[in-house]
C-alpha cells in the first residue's frame, strides 16, 4: 500500500517504434481482438485425408464410440487369458486375502531383530523414549552464524524491522509491463 505514496507522474515520452511494435503485437495476441476483421475463408475440397481424420474423430468421440457396434466374434479362452485373469484376482484389493491358506513360520534371524530394533528407533512415538543424557557441545562461531541465518530465514521474523522503502517513479517501461500483465491476467483472460 505504501509503495504508491509520493510517486511522481513520470516523464511522458512519444511512442517509440519499439513501443508501437509491442502494441501491434499485443493486438494480434489479444484474446478479444483476434477474431476481428477475419473476413471470409477459402473453402478447401474434402480430401481423402480429411475424410480419414473425420472418421477417426468419430471413433475417438466419447459419445459415438458405441454406436453401430454390431455383434462381436467370441474368442476361445486361452491359457494366457486365464493366467492374466488369475493375476488380476491376485492384484485385486478386494480378493487378495481370500483363500490365503496357512503360512509357513520363519525363524527369527538376527537380521530380522536388527530391522525390528531400527523400526522402533524410527517410530514417531517411541523415538524420544529412553533418550538418556546427552554430551554438551560448546557453541562455536559456525553454530552462531547458522543460528543467525535461521533467524533471517524464519517465516515469522523476516518482516520485522524492514524499514522504509525508496519510492521509484513510474517509467514507461513499468507502465508497458503493467498493461501486458493486465492482458495476461487470468481475471481479464477469462
């Protein structure tokens, strides 16, 4: 809010060739003006390629793809199809526990015990239990520097003691950029 206070009007300059070129380009890019002065088109003959693309579009269409389907040709169930079907049943989130059967017990190995202990250390609930006493370390200049940097990075403290800014006059370049942003803006765009 304060950055606009006490800003001068700037110095008006005549439209330079570059400014005129940018304005003309903006007119061509504009989503509002691009249809003005379109004129009449030149009809093109319907070529076999255009007919092919049109047929493909009808096949791709989500509305028309089932029309005129006709009857299908039944195919025999092959061993590959049965294998895929069994795999799909195994992958299914509903059926994967059905018909599980009895498992084979595995002896607890030292590796399994090590992994279990590591999982207890990683646990978000248990990682602070039985911490014990720590070894104090001296505060080094490097640690102080990192702490100061963290204070600067802090999302809470980064706005404290900002001070006052220096107002800058509105230049023609800034006005051009502002106009371009208005054209690009998603509010004006839609």
